[in-house]
């Protein structure tokens, strides 16, 4: 396919999204149709592009020397790009219903759609500079979404999000500069681009830079101690929390770290060094920390946000094992977690939308009134815990196998952390399920008489997610095989 | 091995019928509900019987990943466990027809009851470790609604406690599975183990640690010290027939797990004489004694029986831990006998509660005059549990003790039988007062207001049937013993 197509799929949502507030729509339905058509068309184009990928790269802008904004499709782009392209139209569908009870829908859909293009930019970036460019852009374009409700809480959250992200990006920038100076090229190459001759005896400095860049990008992936923006950003409308703060934005952070580790510094250079130890300990700590906070949290969305923090570090843990198998595990969890968590978030959103209840202790008995939502919530809860037969079991299996195979003592501890986290996940997720389905004796169903399942706009995405979780859980071989090939650099 | 799809039919049928019951309209009469449940129980039992008659059957359902099959296989251990499950499940199920009249939401109870039955058959038929683990987790999740059935604050808390302890154990097991998968040749259960000797020697300490974690992990379900605390909380709060099923059968899921891991994955030779075996024997004996002691001190009737389970399951675990054929035979015999006996005891306790509402042991004076049949049955199975010949408990304990004496495990050769004896005394101490006080309430007892309150046929029939089995199996243990003699020696 023509390489220009890469630019098209990035620009189409950005420009099309920018038109949302300008175009004179008569009715809400027309606007919704426009947005959905735009997003769906773009997703089709993305799939067409990724699965007939152009071999050559596309230089969009050439500044000077090897400073370019350039795009290329490789295996990693295919994984992240497909994930985004699959989720976006479904999430948009959900937002139409959800946003009815929020203000300023136009602004919302404008930025929501633009974010799609920017995220694809990260997926398709050919080199570090391009990725950095889109990474910064992502912060800016999602800021209004966090700010959306314009309450004091939202403003504070947005400010925090901005400072954290920009600060992180600054550290990532250090990594960019060092890659440029000490590497052969800025273009992503599996195995790394570092030039041993240029490095000489400055190994330790470069390792330090790697750690800086890791935590820099790690801010978006909410690694401890830079996680506090994420639960706070939960004030945004649910579609934002679900799609951006459980998938697109945070996984862009994880994605960047994969690029940094496997495609810039290279695992040859990093494996077995103190830098690996440092980042691995950070991820292991975050896995347990996120879950523990989730157990204590009583606000549903914030609880899920803490769960995301923990699960993102599963992905990062896979990355820090620094083997192809580790990368496979990380990618599997990146994909599967997306479905599990967006499913859980959308259920939470449906509950909030239908009942106006935001806290876990208010959910008593709702299972009987909103059976579909809670069945799907249960499926995603069980999947997050890692019950065999659902997607979460497979991704944890892959991560654990990578850890066992690496024979690194820290990674054995990591397996322990995964399992402790699974137990805590059971605690904070099943607590909700048990409450909803088994309210205490003498519970008065009259108090929730008006609760009911939402309409198809919300149920359709939820059903799709639940099915995906089950299908991947029962039959994961094709996906895993593809991800293995990506990790081995076949694409 | 014969590849046949029939193997999964008895797993699916009760699951489907259970789900059907759960989603059935609540307006349907209780009679319909009971007919469906009865049909589910007996059809499944028939199918189980058919599958067992097929001999060495197996079936690969599908692959979770490219190397993880969901695989079923019927071997001798499966036969043993699935027969016990089926027998107890039917008895306790029929009993519940009457008992559940005084509880709400029967539909949910019987729905989950059938579901768990299917899952247990799946657990017993599992042919490899991952399949086993899958059914093990499902068993925990789906049996939880039975625990918290009456939804009182206490019951819900107990249900959650049950869940978290069980998952804690399950994840320890999973930790081990990750390592086994990497180092073993296959995950399919093979008598004698699945490791190459060279691999075992090379990664000895790592694999021993994995084995230890898995023992403790499955030990949670089996109520082994130090993670036994959920059991006396969760079992008594459930409705009596559910307590019977939980205490008789679900805890055996942990035992089955240990049997599978020790004899079919690692192999007994690998663990023999290691620190893992020593710790395991110590924990088992400690639990035997501790459980009996706590039961002796406990006032609540059902809770006392739950502590008794803690103690008795560790008899089984001790029998397995000495890794000696006679003792293992004893352990597996005790699996059968304890299931029958403990189920009867809980059903008797349930009958007492149902008829009189009394839940404390001290309130039970004169109960034998009111419910003579129930308390006679209670007495017979108590004697069996204590191990008085010619009842069944005597046979299994005899094997356990002889096995331990022949095992050559150092101090445990004599310590084991001593602790078992001591615990038998305590067992008499905590079970028989009910009989004694029940029939001989003393002179100051008010005989005038005494009424016959015997339970009706639906409740008495299962109790009688179980009692007869508990006694008769002790008098005619030969066919069982032959069954064991055919496969136990191959495990060592």
C-alpha cells in the first residue's frame, strides 16, 4: 500500500475531529453519525494499511541531517495500531450514550477524535524523534479531555497530568539526545542502535540515561512513584478514563518504553546490568503497590485506575525481563489487558450513568437489576484475576514463562508479585461482584427500583469486549504466535 | 487410552442444567425445581457410571495456547474420587429437598449445587495440571454462593474469607505450575512423575521449593495448618447439606491436588527424605492434633464438626506424606470413609437444627429421646470416625498406622501413630457427649414436655443410607482394598 496512507490515517481523525465544532449539525444524531463514520472509516483504513503494510518509510519532514519526522509500519506498530483501531469505534459508540449527561459534547468529540490520530502517530513513528513529537502532542490533545467537566477537581487533575507528563517527557528527551549521539541512527531497530565504539567507557552514564528515560516514559505508564496523576485524572468522563487512561495514553507510555528498551538501547546492552535491576524492582514494586491501593480505594473508577497502574507494570515487568519471550508476554498483556480493563471501566461507567452511584458500598443488589452489565463486569473481573479460560490467564502465563525462562532471581520475585497482585485483584474486584449479586439479608430492592441495563449503544461494546476476553482465553494460539513473531523481529 | 467425547458429557450436563436453573423464572413452582435437580443428579450419576465403565478413556477438548491442552483422562484416582463425589452429592442433594424448605432462594442453591457437581466431575477427570487448576478455581468460585447462601453479615464475610484463602492457595499452586511447565516434559498426569532425572537433579532446590509451595497451596483447601482458619468459619455458616458437601467433598479437592502433584507430577522418589517431606509430615500431624483439640473445646455443634474436618483431612495428608504404599492406601481409604462419615454427621446436625433449632452442643441434652433414629445414626458414624472396629474408620486408621510404622521416616514412624491415637481419643471426647447427653440427659431433665421430633423421610433416608455404608465398608473392605492394591504400588 502507498506509504502516504500512513500520513492519511494520522491526519484524517485530527482534521476531521477539528471540524466537529465547526460543522453546522442540525441534530445530535447527525453529529454522532459523522463522528462514528469518521472513526470507523479511519479504523478500516488502519487495518488495510497494517495488514498490507508498505515496506518503505515515509519522511514527512526533514529538518537537518538525521532529524526527521518519519513513519513506518513494523510489527510493534501493527500490534499497537490494530489494538487502537479496534477499540476506538466501539468506545466512540459508548460515548454517544454516556456523554448525553455531560456538557459540551462538541468539544469532547473534537478532542476525542483527534487523540485517535495522535495515538496512531506514536504507533507508526519510525524513529525516536517522531515518537517524541507525537508523545508530547498526545499530552496536549488529551489535556482538554481531563479538564472536561471544568470543576475545581478537574482543573487540579489536569494541571497535575500536564506537569507529570511534560516532566516525564523532558527525561525522555535526555534519552533521545543520548541515542542520537551514541547510536548509529535514530531509527528504531530491534536489538538496539547503540554503537559500542562511540560509547567506550561511558557505559554507566548511558545506563543512567536509560533509567532516566525509562522513568520519563514511565510517567505515562504510571510507574511508581509517578503514578498519582492517573487516579486523579479519573474525574474525566468515563469514555476518557476507559479508553485513554486504561489503553491509549498509558499504553503509549508502555509502548514507548518497549521502543526505548528493545529498539534503541537494545537488550544486549542492558541485560544483566544494574539498570535492569533498578527498573525491574520499580515495576515489581508498582505491581504490588497499585493493587494494594486499589483494595483500599472505595471509588469505583479510582479503584480501577489503581488496578490499571498495577497491570501496566505487568507489561513493564515483561519488558524489563529483556528477552524475546518477555516482550511476547508484555505484548500479550498489553493487548489482553486493554480489553479486560476497558470492559471493566465501561461497566463502571454504565453503572454511574444509570444509577449515579460512584462508590463501591452503594452497589448492593444492583446485580439483579443490571444483570447484563454485572455479568460482563464479572467476566472482566475474573479475567483480570487470571482465571483459566479467560484472557488474563494467558497473558500472565506468558509473562511468568518468560520470567521462569530468564533464570533471573529478581524475575522469580516478579512472579511472586504477579500472584500477590492476582490475589489482591480478587479482593478488590470480587468484593464488588459479591455485593452486587449477594446483598446482605434484608436488603430492600425498592431502593434501586429504577436501575436497569443501559441501551445497545453501551451494551454492544461491552458484549464485544466480553466475547473477546473469552475467545482469547479459550483459543489464544493465533494471537500469541503473531506476537511471538513480532517479538522475534519477523515483521 | 481410548479417545472418547463421552468423558466430558457428565461435566457438561450438570453445568448446563445448573445454569438453566439459575436463569429459570422465579415463578416456577418448587416442585419443578426439585424434579430438575433430581434429574440432573441422577442423569449425571448415570453418565459418570457409563464413563467409568469405558475403562481407560480420555479426551482432549481444545488448546488454551499452542502447548496447553484442556485434557481429560479417567484413571484409578479419578474413579475413586468421582464415585465418592457422586454418592455424597446425591445423598446430600436429596436431603436438601426437605432441609432447604426453611431457607430462601432454593433456586439459587440448587442451581449452584448442580454446577459445582459438574465442576467436581471435571476436577476428578482432569488429565493434566492446567485443566486441574482451571476446575480447581471454578470449584472455589462456584461453591462460594453455597457458603454465603443465607446472606447474613456473618455468612457473607465467611464466604469472602473462604474465597481469599482459597485463592491464596491457588496462586501458590500456580507459582509451582509455572516452574513445572518450564522444566517438565509434559503436564499430563503420569504415575511416577513427569521429570527427567537429570533435570530434577540439576534444579533440585528450585523444584523442591515449587513442590513445597504447591503442597501448602493445596493444603489451604484441605484445611492444613497454617492456612486452615477459613474452614471452621465457612463450613458451619452454610446450610447443613452444603456444609456436608463442603466438608465431605470440596476439601478433598485439595487432597486430590496433592495426590496429583506428589505422585503424578514430581514423583514420590523425588520428595522422599527431603526437607519438604519432613515439613509436610510435621504440619500434617500438627493439624491432626490441633484440629481435634479445637473441636474438643468448641461449643457450636456444626463448628465442632468443622474443626473435626480440619483434623481428619490431615490424617489423609499424613498418610500421603509418609510416601509409603500402605499408608497411602490408608489415606485414600480415609478419603472415602471420611467423606461418608462427615457428610452424615453434618446431615444429622442439620436435622437437629431443622427440627429443634438448637445449634449449641450443650443445648442437646435429651435430643436422643426426641430424634432417636438421627442420634443413633450419629452415634454409629461417630464410632466409625473414632476408629472403633468393625466400622470403616478402623480400617483406614489401621492402614495409616501400619504404613507409618513401616515407612522408615525416623521419628515420624512412631510419632505419627501416637498422634493419631491421641487424636482418636479427642475425637471420642468431642463427638460422644452428644450421644451420651442425648440419650441420658440426667435426672433433672424435663421428660414431660418431651415430644418426638424425628426428621421426615427425605432427611432420614440419606442419613440411614450413609450410616449403613459407613459401618458396612468397615466390615467388608476387601473389594476396596483390592482396588487400591491394583494401582497404589505403581505410584511409588
